[in-house]
C-alpha cells in the first residue's frame, strides 16, 4: 500500500510540474524505519524513514506527499544506480 501511495505522490508532483511520463512509474521500497508519530496542528502524522528505488530520477530535497510544504516528505538522494 505504501508503494502505491508513494507512486501516486510522484505522479502528482510530476503533474504539478507539467511533466507527462509515457512509461509506468515504478517504486520499490527497500527499507522502512518507523519513527514516533508527530502531532501537527492537531493531526497525528505517521512518520518513517523510507529507502526506495524508482525509475524516475527525482531531485534532492523535493517534498512528496501531504504536508511537504511544511517540511514533511523531504527526499534525500543517497545513491544513483546506473
């Protein structure tokens, strides 16, 4: 389920940037480290550090998902496999 959510977040970001992709966007979660939940403006947010592979090249520090505008969902690129 989390892979589908992450795929949808990537597709939403691409659509917002006006980028259309012809191929299927794929995401594969490699590692999931759950973190303590956070309360933000009275809403309990699920927190985790997620390592994943995707066939989309994403920029460093892009925000994905809900609350990205306030610092949640920040992507840190660690390696690029060629």
